[in-house]
């Protein structure tokens, strides 16, 4: 059975890395280890997911081992995805039912999900040079979404990547839950704690706090 390429599954195919992207040796080596151990998994750069005409872009850090690296769809199949997709469904940014599987038929409406780093990093911690290398894909993807007016960054690494891509100076755009910054072109960057299992289990983030950022995004889309 033929395996789809990331570009074939993406709303921004021109911005996707090939399945065997060679740019980050450490991530390539880890990918090969996963392919040997879990040959039925996706084990490749994870493509963007969502609406090409999205007004809202959600930026994550990188694929999780048992989530997107396994399923091939951002935030799908892991703990973080449960809260993210529940929130998107609640606010009318997704249609269908989230089944933790890319074949569940879920579709995004007005939203798109990107990752700052497209490949699974060991221990979920990409190195600075890997983040910098993947910037070429991330920035092309965001640039290929002309209708995006609001960007929600999940976590500090995603915040810095998004700020740079939007022409904001990270040093002058501090990360914090609910932090807000406006780029020169009018796009707005909102930041949230990542919806990781750790942040939810420790009480740093709960559904109400997470939803507040999306409520703000909707208010910015339709001011007044």
C-alpha cells in the first residue's frame, strides 16, 4: 500500500518537507529508529492540517511520539489533542467528531494547525539549530496562508517561532499565557501554555484557561 506524502495531505503543500527530509541528522536518526521499532507508524515530517483559507493559525512545538508521529496528523492520538480538538469543536472551528485518528473525518473550519518543528525530537525537545533549520518550512507555510489574521502559539518555542515569522522581535514580545502582540501588518499573536499532559496535570492549564485564549481570538476576528 502506497504511503501518502506530507504534501498530499497538507493545505499548504508547497511548504511541506519530504518524507525523508535529511536536514537534521539527529532527527533523521531518531526517525529511522522509530521506523524500525514501529513500522506501521507515520514516522515522517508531519504536515499542516486544516483550512487553506483559515483566519486562525495554531502553532505547536513538534510532533509527539505517540501522537502526530504515530498518526501523521498534528495533535492526533495524544493527550494534548483531546483538549485542543474539543476546544476547536466547541468554538465552531472544527466539524465532525474527534476520534484520535486521521481517518475520523474531522475537518477544521477557519483554522489551521502548524508545528514549529515538523519531525519528532528525542524527549520532545528540539535543539535550537533544529528549530532554526525547520524555520524555512514553517515560515513558508505561514506565508502561504494569506487569510490568517490571528496566530495562537502553544508554548514558548512556538511563540518565538511565530513571532519571528510575523516580523516581531522575540526579545520584545515576551511569552505568557494570554500575552498579545500585533505585527506591523496587523496580524495578532496570542500565546497560551501548551495543552500538554504535564501542564494539565499540574494545574498550570485547564480547559477554562485554554478556552479564554480562543475566546480572545474570536473577539479579535470580529471586533465590536
